[in-house]
C-alpha cells in the first residue's frame, strides 16, 4: 500500500480500519513506509486508520509525514497508541491542510466564475455585433427606401412638369388657332 500511495494519482479516500499495519517484525517499518508515502502523496484527501494497532513511534512518524503533506485533510487514528503531542500536531497539520484546501476550492470556484463571466462577455459581444450588423442593415435599408422615395418623387415631379408643359403647349396651339 505504501508503494501504491507514492504513485497514487486518483485515490482520494482510503479506509484501513481494523487492519493491523503495525504488527509483526515489520510493524514499525510498515508504518514508517506508509508515513513516508503520505509525505509524498499529493492526491489523497482522507485516510482512516482506526484500530490499526499503530504504536507511539508509528504515530510520531505519521505526524512528521504530515508536515510534508499538503493535501490530506482527514486522518482518523482513533483507538491507536498515539502521544497527545503527535495527535495535536496531526490535528494542526490537518487543520492547515483543510484551510489550504478550502482556499484552493475558492480559487477554483473563482476561476470557474471568471471563465463563466468571460463566456458571458463573449456571448454579449456576439450579441452586440449581431445588433450592430442589424442596425447597419436597417440603416442601409432605410437609406435605400429614402433614395427610392426621392427617385419616385423626382419622377412624379418630372411627369407633372411634362404634363404642365404639354398642357401649356396645347393651350398655345388652341389660342393660335383661334
């Protein structure tokens, strides 16, 4: 397990409750290896070692390992033989790690919020561009309508002038005939 913890990239919670990690000839060596691995692990968040037969030396090794571990926020060593000073040191380091973890979560949440805001700004920018294009098109359409209206008005005026001219000529012809 100690070797696996050193190279762990995904396990965040492990419970070894009631598994004697400090027994036999290799007892303290096993706990020391576990402690060393905890000192290097950057993924594990909680580890439960209730009733594992951990000795005073084992608790001391765990306490020292936690000084190098910044990710573990929960370590349950209930019903083991730990000195009060080691238990206090473990508690303080876990508290520090928890605060740091909360700070990391806040930073991640802020980063997600910034990303969300950037996405919203991009959408707003796209919407503004669309509105601007629509406004430009509307202005172009209105200009075309005004130009068409002027052209029609000019044609009407010219037609009216031609009719008046033709009427005057006709009247002159009639007056000349009389």
